[in-house]
C-alpha cells in the first residue's frame, strides 16, 4: 500500500512538474519576443523568429533525448537546474547584450536554441520516467494534456499579470525560480536515488536567482539608463506598453517602447503643426476628438480655441493619461489640460470607441505612435480612416501624424494614399523637429484645403503664416512616391515603415 501511494504521488508530482515546465517554456518565448520588440521594434518579425527557432530547437532536444540511456532522473534534475539559470538570466543577458555588447541577435539566437533544446529533452524524459506507471498511450496522453494546459495558462498569465506587475526582468528571474522548484520537487521524489549532493546545487542556484529577483529593478534601471541619454525619472510597464520619462535639468523626454514621443525642448513644433492647421481649416470647433495623445500636449493646443465646447480624448492606456494628469512636472507640460471641464477622457481602444460613437466631430486629431506593429497599423488603415470620415461633421477636418517623409518616405506617402482612398480632399505637409528630424502630417476634409488662407494664433511658439505656407512644399528628395494604401488585408505600411528605417540604420 505504501509503495502504491508513493508511486501515485510520484506520478502526480511529475505531471505537475510538466505543467510548470510548459508554463515556463512559453513564458521564455514570450519574454524573448517582447524584449526583442521593445528593443528593436518589428514585433511580427521577432515573435515569429523566436517562436520558430524555439520550437525547432525543442525538436532537436527531443531527438537528442534518445542518447540519454541511463540515469534519467539525474539528467532531468540537471536540465532543470540549467534551464533555471539560463532562463532566469535570459532577460538580463539580452538587455546587457543590447546595451553594452551591441551584438543582440547572436545572444538571442544562442539563448533561444539552448533553452528550446533543453526544454525539448524534458518531455521525452518524463514520458520515459513514467513508463512504469502508465501504458504508453495513457502516458503520452497525460503528459501532453498537462503540457498544453500549461501553455494556455502561460499565455493568459504573461500579458495580464506578469508584464504589468513584474516587468520583463523580474518575470525572467521568477520563472527561473519556477524551474528550480521543479528541480527541487524532482530531487525530493528521487532523493534516495539521487543522493544529498544535489542539495548544494539547489541552494546555490536558489541563492543566485533570488538575488537576481531582488535586484531586478535596479538591474533594469541600470540597463535602461545605458539606453537613454538622460536620467530616467519615471518608468513603468503597463499592459500595453513600456513608458519611460527621462530628464536633464528642465528638459523632459518621453519614450514609449523605446521610441521617443516628445522632447520638451521642441515638442511645441510637433504639436502646433499637428493641431493648428486642422483647427484653422475647420470653421466649427464644437466637438473635437483626439485619438492617442495621452501626454495631453495636443489637448493643450486645442484648448487655445475659446469656442471649443467638448473635447473627447481616446487613449488605450489609462496609465499614460493618469501620469500626465497627476504628475506635477508632467502636467505642467500640458498646462494642466486634463483638469479642464471641457475634456472627457476615454481609456479604450480607438477602433472600439468609433464603432459605438454617434457624435459628429468638427475636428479629429490622430496623435498616435508610429505604425511599427499591426495593432497600430490598423489605426492607419483605409478601413479605419473611412470610419473616421463618416464621423466628420459637414465641415469637419481630420489630421494624423504620418511619420517622416525623410526617414520613412514610403510609409509617409502610403498614409497620404490611404487618406486619399476615403474620397476626402487631402494635403500632405511637413516640418522640421530637431528631436525627430523631418516630420510629416496628412490632413483631410470634405472640401479643398488652402493653408495660405489662414493666419495662426499669435500666442504660438513656432507656427506663423509663412511657416504654415511653406509646410506644403516638399524637396525633390522627399517628393511623392508611388505606393499602396494601407489595408487590413496586407498592412503594407509596416513593411514600408521598417524598410525606411533599415536604410538609415543598416
């Protein structure tokens, strides 16, 4: 009876270990893909690369498992210890490689191949260890069932809990500790066979990982300070993005997923160029919609028009609007615009908001990050622009930031072509912003747009009548290109955008 109970406990423990291994395996893939997207952009490429390389490495590991013929329990515990160390330190190693060694890709490939291969060895080992307890068909069924359930659990846990609560570095160390727990559990089950020597190994790895987990915030700050020119004064990982605020004396910069969003020394050039041409073109200012723009700078510019009655700002990330409303220094940058009673903030996906909105808007302003992934590209798509066009009032105007006609020319002119496909009258324009370089915008309306007719407000820092007129003039090296509109079926805009930056940073 005792032997039966021990056998049953062993079976349950190993299947539970399989469940935890499955969770950690998928989390390591998500960590590497997310970190690569954060540091290098192009999330489709990096997630595809990581998952493909990881899965093929697991296949290699499964093949290699045939060469482990004896001492399966020893091999299993040793593998868990190795995975605990490499997986636990994977985020740290990749951060370090990007910040200090400048050879990120090589480290990504090595970590992915080794982790995938070691995890690939484990499932066959567990099946072989359990062969005395179950028939082959039951054995395989049980192991793969808990393996797939674990993967589902990880896919929900990672975006909903781990990233927003712990961040990437701390999550990495936590799952190293999870693998160490599996190693400890396995040692306990087979302690009579394995002996006490593993206690030292388990305690050593535990000490290393717990120190890493404890210092993960400091390690992240150390790495990120290397990535940014100025000191980090605020950083948070939300469920949607990584927000970093840096400062040097009175100069403040905001980064989202590593890409600069504004520099306080010249942000007025960007926000005046985005907002005022549209506000001047529209004869009415009763209802204004801002999509994105969680920093409140576009909001600040819109509020310079006294006849504005209602402003709705739709930003996906509540943390973005919260810090720029409540943080004393940051709220000063937008002149405390969020406290104005005319302003309504909606923290929701812009597409979902527009599907239910019944309001006709006199001005729609799209102040979104660059279209470097599908979730952003869809908000620059033909379909979304048509939805927006249907929500314009009879004299309504909409405008979007459109990336750089210099650095990403095909992307810029694709946004223009996409706006044209809505059958609105459109105009592309651009200006120079020192922290961005040459930057472009596209404005559209149901009637022809003539900048020369308008005189900007006198209280602006940058825009005047002459500057507004010259914004329409494009040099030969940034003149219109023949490109496709951005559709949901192909997302050509992402291809154009990445192609443009590759030319400058290859």
